[in-house]
């Protein structure tokens, strides 16, 4: 080894300091405090969390290769990992998420998912992690509110707290999450309205808010989110009418508004849009089904059941490219069901419980 190489090697060792024998002690201590607040009785996933180097073989922990700081906590209770296969069970943990994780300033992802029993709140200090991109806490029993200043997380692209017991309303600052692509708040106890400036979330592609207690109207600004492909507001307490602009959204493919208190008429734009899964079942939608179906109408699912729709099944529906699952039942429709090639596979259940529909697949219409 030449003298200069030797000097370089010595320098590198000195500069790297403690990193040579592992992660910084403060980060190791933060992880151990995080572990101490949890209890995992069956799999022993924390058994590997020993020794000085928390960047080396600690289950679910990984570090930035350059600065050796903890970058990811990835603990999933439902996984194909050998630990789970050997134990032949899914994971369970109780306890809570310690605020100590907020000392891990380089965290980019926090995935603590599907452990079923983790309770407590989302640590408020989580909003002080400047590099956080993924926060995924799905499938636990986490309560309390989403931190009011969540909007500070300018890099956050995934916020998933579905299947928990989150209360409170959606913080207004959520609209400031300019990198957010995937928002999943399904099946919690979230109330309040959808922030009016929700449309600021220009990167958002999936907004899943189903199964909460959200009320008020659908803000028309939602239609400004041109990357939005999946909007699920089902099973809430949403009222008002469906903004017409929603049917004009460029890439919206799934629209689930079922199980709310939506009234008004069906916007014609919905029948002839890029939407392929449309469920507005169990609302109070009235008026006729717009007679504007055409070649662009391609529906895997179109469920308009349990509303107050009246008038005929529109003639143009036969010119739709495809409707796989159609449900017009439990409305006040009346008249002859139009014939059409894709109608052949439909059963009577698609049309039952209306006022006076007739024709295949229901009873033949009376000729007068
Ligand atoms: C976690 O569950 C264990 C039983 O597996 C129980 O003894 C313990 O009290 C629970 N801890 C918390 C914080 O709920
Ligand atoms: C959103 O960000 C802007 C600019 O940083 C700030 O002025 C505003 O207060 C934030 N809104 C909320 C509700 O936090
Ligand atoms: C539409 O929503 C209703 C009410 O939530 C649900 O029962 C039904 O299964 C959904 N339809 C389809 C085709 O998924």
C-alpha cells in the first residue's frame, strides 16, 4: 500500500468516526425506545435488534448507504417473509408507536402495517421528519387525530392510515402535501368536511376516504386533480349533488360515491367519460338517467341502484361499448328495457324493484 493510500484510509476511518461500528448511538437508542413501546409475542421480529450496528441485519430497519442514518422502518404484519412462513401465522403486536422515532431525522419511510393491535396515537412530532415519503400505518388500532400540521411533510407521497380508529377531521393543511400521490384514510372515524382546497393536491392519483363520517359536499375543486384515477368517498355522510366537472376528469377510472346522502341529478358527463367503475348506489339521486351513452361508455361496473331515478332506461344505453355489471334496481324507472348486444348477459336482478319496467330480462311488455 502506498503512503498516500494509507493516509487516505486513515483519514476515511477518522472522518467516518462511529459509523465504522454501526449506526450513530443516538439512532440506535431511538430504535430501542421504539421497540420498547411495542410488544410482539409470536414471531420474535425484534430478536435481531441487538448489537451496536442497527444498520446491519436489524429486521425491518435499513439505513442510507452513504450517511449510515436510519432511512426506513418497514414492519409489515402480513408478509411472505420466512419469519411468517415458519410461524404459519400473520403478525400481531400491541403497544404504541413511540415518539422516539422522530429522533430518526433521516427517515424516508415508516411502514408499521397490519399488526392489528397497535394502539395509541400517531406521534405528533412525525411532522418534523423532513425527508418522510411514506407513512403507512394501515390495519392497527391507532386513535387520535391526524397531526394538524401534516402539511409540513413536503416530500410525503403516501399517507395510509386506513383501518384504524382515527378521529377528528381531515386537517386543512393536508392540501399542502404537494407530493402526495396516494391518500388512504378508509375505515376510520374521521368526520368533518373535505377541505375546500383539496384540489391543490396536484400529484394525487388515489383518494380513498370510504367508511368514515365525512359530511358536506364534494368540493368541485377535486376535478382540478388531473392525475386522479381513483376516488372513493363511499359510506360517508356526503350530501349535495355530484359536480358535473367530475365526469370530465382526464384519467378518473373509478368513482365510488355509494352509501351517502347525495341528491340532485346524475351529471350527463358521468355516462360518457373515462370512468369504468361507477357506484352511486344508496343515495338520493333523482331525475332521469341521462340519455347520452355512446362509444366512450365502457363500464366494468355501473351501479345506480337504491336511488330515486325515474323515467325510462335510456335508449342510448344500447350503444355503450360495454357494461359488465349493471344495477338499476330499486329506483322508480318505468318503460321498455331497450335491446342491445351486451344486454344479453344481464339478469332480471339488474332491473328489479322499479315502478314499471318491462321487457327482457323482465316480463314481456303488454302491447296495447
Ligand atoms: C399486550 O398484550 C399482552 C398479551 O399478549 C398483554 O399482557 C399486555 O398487557 C398488552 N399490552 C398493551 C400495552 O396493551
Ligand atoms: C400551506 O402552506 C402555505 C405556504 O407554505 C402556508 O402559508 C399555509 O399556512 C399552509 N396552510 C396550512 C393550512 O397549513
Ligand atoms: C355499490 O355500493 C353498494 C353500497 O355500498 C354495495 O352494496 C354494492 O356491492 C356496490 N356495487 C358493486 C357492483 O360493487
